């Protein structure tokens, strides 16, 4: 591995050229970064320091809902900065109330708690599930059921709820009280019930993504989710959906659980909610509205700036009829990916996903990996990201246009062709 001078002289150390090429060592080595510095963006396009242009089908990993440098977002936030940026939750915050009202009006929820990220929203949900168990069910040591191959975040409880061992390694002991079943598998769920036997009464919640993102873009099965709803209702267990990646329109409906026609008792949001600004939320129905003053809090959660960003995203989704765009562009992407899967059928299995959350699945036996394709796509001016080693994830801004989707498919096809 070759050592080069770090670009930021104050760091005074070295960057690496090779497998992890760019970051100076004054940054902790927590990300495998691509060798690219993005310095500007407009709509679905971003530019690097050298002026090279890329079509952004990552969008901050399903986060920049309105793309980059969105005019309305810029205008509204500029005004908000001049007005007021941060106020403690010790006071009433009108922007927070407006956003909560919009979320409640548009969902099955009755109230909202705001935080700053997906992991935090899930932490709040986990605490809520525990309080529900203590207060409503008299359970001292509750259990939350979660799915294998799920992803719920990197804070310790969210990590413990995440059903992928690779994320747990070296961080044990995990937070106790989580048990796992295979996603969409009734058989596995029943086997877990059998395993829990006497402890069945300890179950306080089922926490699940309606469409798994990081785990490989797996849409939930309608029958399985209906079973979960009935099971939870029957046993007075909270059904909590993690919509951190799938929520706020990404799948062509505001909430991915609408596709499943199953209502949760609570659900979490982050990523696309603020269109690139840090905000997360836990939304609950009245039956789960158990937090009281002192139970939970966040210094930055629900600040006027972040709430105004989310309100702008919300209003753009409505006024620009973005759900319709997401559905049609999603179908266009799906068709394009299916053509690729057919053209290179030795390498690809299938296409999975809903709306603008699509995955192209690489065959296990293919020598291709999502990382190979991602790197090659960079050379073709396309930003894509893996969802695990064998799935290419396509999660562009919700404003993506027909012509841009054509470009996306063309560039992806070219990248794959040059690798095989
Ligand atoms: C479904 C889901 N939940 C939670 C998280 C964690 O969100 P954050 O990175 O904002 O903490 C993610 C992030 O990828 C996610 O996809």
C-alpha cells in the first residue's frame, strides 16, 4: 500500500492509496470510502472536485428525497435560518407541531416523537416497547422479536435488534431481550414461538421493516404481515415497523406498509424525511402513546430547521404529485433492471423492490460482486450502492426524470458489460 500526503495539511498525517484510498487518518477509519470527493449537486446530479459529473442513484442512501440543491428547500431553509434555527424542547416549537400534524394527518399514527436519525428513532421504539411491557402487561424482562437479515441501526439497542451477526461482532455483550425469526417465514416464526415456550408471555413487540433495505431489498410478504398483525393483536403485542429507509414516499406510497395493507401500532422514520437534513421520528397510535415527561428526550430532536426541511419535503411530495412519479419511474427502473438481468442471465437472478427502492440480485455463483459493479459504475458516471455483497441497490432522488432513468440504465448496463 502506497502512502501519500493527506490532502488536509492540518491532519499532518497520511492517506492511503490502495484498498481504502482517500481519508486522512485524523478521521476514524469507520467507512470504506470510494475515492471521490463530491463537492456540488443539482437535482439528481453531483460533481466531484475535478468537475466530473455523476448521476446519483444513491441519494445519500435513500435520503436526498428532493435531490441536491433543491430550490424550494434552499429558499425555505434560508428563511428559517434567518428566523430561528434551534430551540430547546423546553419550549413550544411551531414548526415541530406543524410537521407532527402533517404526519398524523397522513398516517395511522396519533402522535410523534422527533429525534435525529434512524437508529435513534428505533431506540425510542425499543424503549417504548419496554415501557409498554412494564406498564400494560406487567412484564419485568420483555422480549422483542425481530427479523433475521434486518437492519435497525448502529446504536447498541438498535444493533442488538439487527438480525445480522456481522454487525454484532466485537460489540458484545449486546442488549438482552431480542429474539429472531426469518423474514417472511411463518414456519420460522412458529418455530421461534415453540422455542420461547414459557416465555411467550414476555413478548412485548415485533419490530420489522416492511421492505428490508440493507439486508438485500426484500419486500414484505402480504400474508406474513397479515399473520403478524393478527398475532400481535391477539396477544396484545406492539407491531412496530421500521420505515427509516422505506418511508416518506420512497416506495410510491407515503408508507411502505400501505402496500401490505397492514397498520402498525408504531413506526419509525428518518433518511428521506428531512431530504438530506438530520431528522428522525417515532410515530405511534394512541394505544402506544405511553411516554411521559422525563421518559425520553433529544436535544436536537425536532428543531425548527430540521422540521422545516421535512415539512418542505412533505409539501413537495404533495404539490408535485411525487408519489405518481415514484411509481412510474420505479416501474421504468424495474423494467430496465429486468432487461439487464435477462441479457446477463448467467450473472443475475432477479429484480426485487418497490417504487424507487429496487435491487438487482447477483447470482451467488457469479464472480461479480456489488462492489465490483459499484466501482465500475463510477467510471461510467453513475453512483450506485450495494445492499450486501450480491445486491445492487437503486435508490435515486424521488424527483428523478424519465430521461435520467434511461441514463441510469444505460450507464449500469455499460458498467456490467465491461466487467464480463
Ligand atoms: C431500515 C433502517 N433502519 C435504521 C437505519 C439506521 O438509520 P441511521 O443511519 O439514520 O441511524 C437504517 C440505515 O440504513 C435503515 O435502513
